[in-house]
């Protein structure tokens, strides 16, 4: 697995907090409307391009033994480079995400202890893009509340190499590093 490099936003392993009182085997839905998933790329001239991944769904699932796992599916067809329609088209094209052939990105964290969401730390998992699956490590920022995900967002950062996922074109214009930033909220679980 690749060592944590510092920051992530697109795709993504997402750590989500587990509220007290969730019974074994429960699933917590990530609130896509309240959450934000973004990324940035840097051109060789120093310009930073901000990207958004607005269409996705995700869950935090309780695993045997009290560990949790984040699972996320992202619709790459909706990727956007903010304020740059031409870059948006290029990002969706064959040289980048190639959304006609691979419309989805997937993220799945390794099982982790719920305390990681409050205390912060590294979160390992698998990122799938363009038919390739790679182990990546993202970083969970320490939470600003006792019930992260419900009372405050869980912030996850990290970076991946474009070349690792076959996105190595435009190397003269764009740097290889994609930096992701996720700010995640979940819906309060229904009580019965």
C-alpha cells in the first residue's frame, strides 16, 4: 500500500463517524446533499484547478467485532472542474476518467475503529477508477465534536497519482498528483 502523502479529494476513502447507540450490523447513510467531495489538480504553470464530484452515494457499515467500513460509489460522468467547461470536458474524456467506458468510481475503506473518526489518523482502503483498483491511504482530520458525522463533518484528505490509474496523458500541462478533500455528514439513524 502506498504511504499517506497528505491530502485527498476525489475519490477517496471516506471515514465516517459511528454515533453511539447504533446496534450491531447497522448501516449509516452518508448525506450526499450536506457533504462535499472535491479534488484539485495543479498545472505545470502553478494554476490550481478545483474539481467537484457532485453525484455519489455512500454508507458506513458496522462490521463484525465493532469495526466500521466506508463504501462509496461516485458517478464520474458528473465530474466538474469549477469555472472551466473545457477542462471539465477533458476530465470526462478518454485521457482522464473516460466516463463512457468507466462511468463509476468506487471507494471502500479497510475496517477501522470508530474512534478514528473523533481522533483522526490514517485510513487505508481501495480506490477503483478506470477499471483499476489500488490500495491508498487517506488521512482523517481530528473531529471538532464528540459525534463526528452527526454534529460536525468528518474531514478526509489525501492524494493519488493519476498515472497509477492510467490517466497519464497531459503530463506536460498537468501535475500527476490529484489531491482530494471530503467533508462528510450522515443522517441521524431512524429510531424504532
